[in-house]
C-alpha cells in the first residue's frame, strides 16, 4: 500500500515494540471468569433516555464509565485490504490497538492470552467471524436469516449452557439487536425516521428488550451461585447517531458507555472517560494473563476495590477523532487527504504503524491543524 504524508516518518513506522501501557505484570486475586457483554450500537447515556433498569442497577452496584471513546466507527466492505467482516472498533476492542493492520494481530487478540481454561464467543450475527480466532468455543447463532439479530437471548442462552458445561474463563457475548434496530430508524415513511429518540422507535424498543435479556442473565448468574466469582463488563462496540446507524462523522457513533460490576469491583463509582483499547488490557489484568501483544491501552485498575484513581487520564482517542472531525467539517478534499473518507479512515489502521499510539495521535492532531490552517 502506498505511504501517504498523513502517516508518520519512516523511522517511527519501523517501531514494532509494544506499548508500555499494555504490558502490566501485576499479580492480584482474579475472579473465576470475566464476561464481556457487548450490546451492539449502545450509545453513551442511553440508560438515561431509555428503559434500561438492569443496566442502571449494574451501574449503581459497579463502576460506570460515562464515555468510552473508539476509532471513528467506519464499516468498510470486506476486501483484501480490509480483511475484517465487522466495523473497525471490533478488532480494535479484541486486540487493544488501533493498528489492526500489523502482521499477526489477528493471532494476538485477548482470547489468545488464555491457555489454562476454555474461552467462548456467542453471537447472534454473521458479521464477527473475523474476530473469532483463538476462542475455544464459537457459536454463531443465525443461519442466514435476520430474525436472530433481534432475539438477543439466543446469544445469552448459548453462553449459559457453556458456562455450566465448559466453565470458560473469558466469555464474549454479543447482542446484535440494538445496532440492527438503530439501522431501522433510517427506513423512510415512519414517525421515527432518522430519529432514534422518537417515542417507541425501534432503537428504544430494542434497548428495553435487550436490557431485559441482560437483567435475566445477571439473575441467572446469581441463582446459580456464579455471580460472586464473575466480573461482568457491559458496553457497546460502537454508539449510534441520532438519526440511526453509526456513520463516522455523525455524533453519537464514536462513543459508547461501559459498566464493570461483580467480584472485587467498586460499587457506585462513576468515571468520565475510557478508551476502547483499554478493555483488552483490563481483562488481562483482571484475569492475570498477558495483555495482547500489540495492546496500546491501559488497564483500568481503578475499577477494583482498593485501587487508586489516576490523577490524569490522557484522552488520545477523543483527540484523534476530533482532529479528523475538524478536517471533515472544514471540507478538506478527501481525495488528497487520507483519513477522511470511510475507506481512508481505515487506511491508517491497516498500515504497519508501530504501536506508539501517543506519538501517533500527537502527529495526527498537528497534521490536522496544519491542513485546516492552510485551507483557511
């Protein structure tokens, strides 16, 4: 792939060492299992606008991150250049790095860190097959039809059976319904067209439905004496624009919210900011396994009882997204400036950049400022 002036100098591109933030070796008492419960398309603040008592109860009994920032949620078509079957944030979530074009990144997801006990991935969509590698157990529930996208309980029921039969140490449950419902708000001719917040819109109905599935799952864990050994992380893989779907430059799509609750987790704490690249190293730290090889995030240690809150949390993902938005809003020619169209957004993810995310963001923010300044 041709290099562009948008990217960093060759000397920096040659850096292939891991970020210090993803290499924590602290040993601490681990839970029996960590479950990553992904509600597709859950935007930040959703539980304050929709009927989501289960999510709200978890937030009250655990730790809520109001905003989790992620790469602009582009969804390029699968191709030789973009080998993923899902949007950019999903391989970023599992690898802990925005540089998903690095060689062997798909063999260095968080699930690859577990070697002693099984891992499981349960999903009601065909879109996530590219991130299944490394899971001991993978169940993709739909058989070509769309209906399972909205019946999120099928993912949860499969996970429950596996928890009892296989006792996985790490589990990802993916509920596709909310994201699919959000896309229905783009349908023409309805009162809710282009407005996910319209009363009784598909998005709000599905939010309540999926929250019910979540609440039943938490109760099942408690009824089976599994809750005290579980850390449950509930988050979206991306957010949702007010008009529906997650176009990269529409507000709402680039942030989600996250709750961490369960064994050894603080109760009733609220933090303002985290990044999607923090999730994989946090799971690794909780379970005392190595963080993924290319991870650039930090372990969110502040979720655990007895752990201090960082005095300062760098907001690099937000800075990068806002720099790209600034260029977009200024109308800079996307044909000559990589990083702006859907295809070009994914391009820098696919280059073998190295793993110094902080330096990368600093360079891109400076470059965006220069481009906007020159256009004026």
